[in-house]
C-alpha cells in the first residue's frame, strides 16, 4: 500500500513544483466534412467539433477535481484545413471563413486553442495549400483561438524552398496584421520540418491524416519537479545526475499516462499518445532554463549548454518511455524564450543569442520558439532563419520548428508582452547580413542521402 | 474497490483525527490505513479509505471534507488513489 512519504512527495510536486497536465488535446478528423459548398462545409465542421468535443472541458475539469492535479489546457487539433477546405475554397478569403468557423466552435466548447489551420507542403504546394498559406495573416488576425502550422520539409522529401520563401513574407504580414497586439498573430504560427501527426502542444498541433476519427493525446509537464530533484544531487557526477532526471521523468510521465487513460475512458475516445515534454511557463519555478542552471550553467547560452540540454532531453525520454504505453508528439525539452523566465533572464544578461538557440535546437525539441525579433527584419532573412532550422531537422531526422515574432515598431532590447502562458520577451538581434540571393533561387532542396533506406 | 487518499495538513491540535473519522463513519466510508508524520513543523496525516461501501458521491464527499478541514483550521485533500499508485508502483 502507498505510504505517507510517497503521498507527500506527489502532492509536493503538484503544490510546490508546478507539476501539471499541460494539455489534454482532442484530435478530430474533419475529412468527412469535405464539401464542394463552402457554407455546407463550415456547417459540418462546426457540428462535428461541437459534438465530438462537447464534454472535453468538463472531463478535464473532473479529472482535475478527482486527482487534484491541474489540467491546465483543454485543446483541439483538427485535420489540416488545406485538405478539408480544398474542395470549396477557391480563394484565400474562403479559407478565412473556415478559420472563423473553427474559432466559433472552439469558443462554444470552451477550449483555449484549436490547432490545425495547417498545410503539409514538404514537397510541393497544391492550389489549396497556397491559398491557405496566403490566408494566414488575415485568419490569425480575425480569430482568437485558431493556431496555424505549416510543414515545409522532411527527411524523406527535402525542403520546399518556395514555401520557405513564401512563409518569410507571411510571417511578416501576420505581424503587420496584428501589430496593435505586439504582433501576437505570429505566436500562433509554427513552421515545421518533420511535423508529427499527434502532437498535443500548441501552436503546432494538428490531427494527421494517418490518425483515427478522434483521439486523445496528452502532454504533461514539470520542469519544476526536475529542478527540485536535481537540487538534491548538487556536485554529484553525471551518472547520478542522469539517473535522477530519468527517475523524475518516469514519475511525471506516469501521471500523464493516467490522465490520458482516464480522459479516454470518460470521453469514449481512444487514447493516442503521451508527449514526454518538459514545457515551461512564465511562472517562477516552471522553467527549463532553471534546470540547465541547476546542472551547472550560470545562464543558458554559456559554453556547455548544448551538452547539458542534450543529456536532459535524452534522460527525459529514457525515463518517460517506460512510463507510458504509447509515446509520441514532440517529446523533448521545449526552449521557448518568452515562456520561460530563465531564458528571458539569459537573453537580458547577454548570455543567449539566436545562434546559440539554433545550436540548442539540434539536440532537443523543438526549435526556435517564441523569439521576438525586430519588426524591420527583411522577409528573406526570416526565410533564411527558417531554412537553417528546417535543415537541422531534415539532416538529423527530427522535428524542428520556427515560431518567430517580428515585432512591428519595436527594435532590439525593447520588450513585448504577450500575456498569459505566452509570457513576454526582449527583442533579440538578428544577423544583418543578407541571404536574398539564396532564398530567391526557388525550388526545393533534395532529400538527404541517408533518407534512402529502402 | 474504489480507494482514495485523504491528506490532512496543518497546525497540530486536539481532535483533528476524531473530526475526520467522525465524518467518514457517518458516511459509511471505511478506513484502510492511517499514518501521520510531522513535516517542517506541520502535522501531516494520510488515510487510505474505501469508497466502495458508501452511497456518497466522491466529489461531494471531497468537498464536504474540505469544509470539515476549514472548520478546524487544516487543509483536507481527497484524491483518488490511482495517481499515487501510478507514480510510485511499476
């Protein structure tokens, strides 16, 4: 039988160390909502989401009460809308209407984000894909809860540089359209390489076409728990350090597995995966950067950071894999700048640069995340940054992503405030040398040699 | 068997266990295990109880126990046991 020390340990994690279930994400296939008529398609989408997800928020709240563990977000991911709207959307404006329908459905069921305003264009773009991408600035400006993601590359297909070039411009336009709110629209737009079909985390969640009709994916998080555990092993060698992270990750993930199973049973929807991620929030004590500091760095960005992050990420996976029957999604440590107080401090102290962040993304999920850059950054430079990050993903057979926020009207050192879980961020400098001629070549980068495994 | 863990945390005083036990007895909730300890000068008690014998709804009982705690100045938390089993038992 469980003993009092174990009970105290678990409750301490929840109450003092910010252990929580970051998200229960309900994936819903909208493939059966495809219709040649736009109004009919919108009606089907709204009805399907509000029917399947009717009890999602209620279920999340019930689990929270029964186990006394916070279920922070209840969210929805849907089939990439470029596929769903392809038959009825003849122009970008038509896609914006679908975005508004998704927003309305999200509000009706009470979820805070709905992901899947997406297109998968890792090799080429269909007319529908292109129209959806062109509609993103307006769609994200007109909606509150819709999140967009575009997969522009993969290890199997290479990188679609036409899409990368276009998205540099789209990121800037999205920033422009939402400039009144510190270019907040860009916080809801992720550009991926090797995007997973079952990621529960926003803004990059979508319900892949390989998935069932509906599925429950869960992301748990507890950077604070890992940090506290590491406080007990200060000065010990790497073996002890790694063992401690592994054991802690196991415990955290078990909670995710329990919640996923419970939610799946209550909703009568199959359990998909648990995402083994360390996801920070701006709250004090809920920071991945603090773990890196506890491992022995003065600030993230100091020499040794990439190695520290690599071992952290690997141990989290090793501990987590055994704790859950199915693992998937992004599964790794997140290093968003604005959502992590320790990262913000590191940028302010001058310890952390965009280039070091890029190096860090080679060894962890997911990528250049929630980074504010000057609003006057050229579109081609943004495309260049995207291309670099996609190349890391393509060559290393991992997911990488870019979520940059060019803040219109603000320059290096100024602060942008996004509010809530998205936090705040100092605007970081970008390398000012041009990559125009590179980005403007057009076409695609071929798949790497090691992708040919057949 | 629907087991739950009740934890009581607060300043030690006379009659804490009696109050909680009275509530459980009145509602036909069986106690399987009790232990207590002092952590950082705070009184910590844990009970494993069985909800299989009671008609009472779990969440209603959890809320009522919270109120009992408020009356005597301690924090009472009722959680389903699975979360502890999952975390500490393979």
